[in-house]
């Protein structure tokens, strides 16, 4: 099993990890706060997040909206970082609706943060994923703006 497995919500609901549940944690991403279901019981722990799959320049986002505005926030980043740090020695399974954008942005971030560069490059080479640049930028500390857009796109495409 890969360090990070990325899939759609539909596949996640059917998928059974090929290793002991004590070795696997899950990050679940939806548009609205997700409901825990029986699929979550297949994992040691589950982090559920709710944010939309949008690409908006950071300086154009209205962050004054109340919590639950469905944008990934700095608070979410802290929660994600704590979850990664807590389970750095486990395998991660991530899903969003299609398993292409939001989950791959977090998956790429996990692999980069934990130093799994070969697996990160394999995922980039696969062309199965199109990471959400707004999410990825916030996670790596380079908010997606007009000034950083090209740099972030190049980082997502490069094999480093």
C-alpha cells in the first residue's frame, strides 16, 4: 500500500484497506460537514473536513464570512498538520467527491511534508490528479495569488 492513497468518495465507501486498520488513517473531504459512516470504522482514525473545490486568488476571498463558509482556512491547515504529525508513521487514505483535486492537493502536501518524494513524483507522473492550487498553496505557505500562480503551477508540475 502507498503512503498516500487518493480516491473518490464512491470508491472510499466500498474500499477496504489491504492492511490492518491500525496502520491506516483517513482524511475525508466534502462540501459540507461529513457524516461519520461505517466506512470510517475501517481506519484507526478519520479526519473529516468540509470545503469547496474552488480556485480563487487568496486576496480575493472574503475571509470575513463566518466559520463554515466552506473555504479551506489557516485553522484547517493547523488541524491537517496536527493530524499528519500524529500519524506520520501510518498510511493515509484520502477522498473527496471525485478524488482528483482537493484530496490530491492534501495528498501531495502529505508526501512532500513527510519526504516521500518518489511516491509524490509517481503520483504527478500518473496524470490521474489535478491538485487544487488554492488548497495546495495554503498548505505549503504560498497563498494562491496572481503573483504566485505561475510558481505554484510549476511546483505542482515539477518532479521535485
